[in-house]
C-alpha cells in the first residue's frame, strides 16, 4: 500500500504513518498539479491512497475511475496539532478502504 500526502497536509504527518510507504506530493515533484492530473500520476506510480484535507475532491473527480482511495482529514485546521489526533482513526481506515472509496476521518 502506497500513500500519497496531498500538498494541503503538513509533511511532518508522514512520521505518524511510519509503518507504511508514504510520499508527499512535493517529494514526488508534483507540486501544483491539478487534482485530475495528480490522480492519474498516483495511479501510474502505484499509489493506492491519497491522504488529504480537501473535502471537495470527491465532488470534483471520478475517484472510482482513478482507481485510488481517498482519506479526508476533517479537523479545525490543517495544522499538525489538529491532524495528529486523527491518526488512530486513519490507521483503522487504512486496513479496510477500497479503491474508489472516500472516507472522512474526524469532524465530529
């Protein structure tokens, strides 16, 4: 399972997912790519999950066709202290999420 951290997610969050192969959009050289192109690149490079804070992605892209799953972090902000508490729920979602699915974590 390869996970891509979207540009809107702080890069240090990667440390919280040490048991997985995680890369960031910046590391991949994909900064500034539009969502559709990003999803295509992800699929070509073998990424299966996008971790993002973009709550509108599911309405803008055909994720099933893209063949990737999306985990949306819903927090007060996209700052690390607001996102780290969501990691236990993210880890539990990672074991069950399927391509084309969008699962929101947090927001309650």
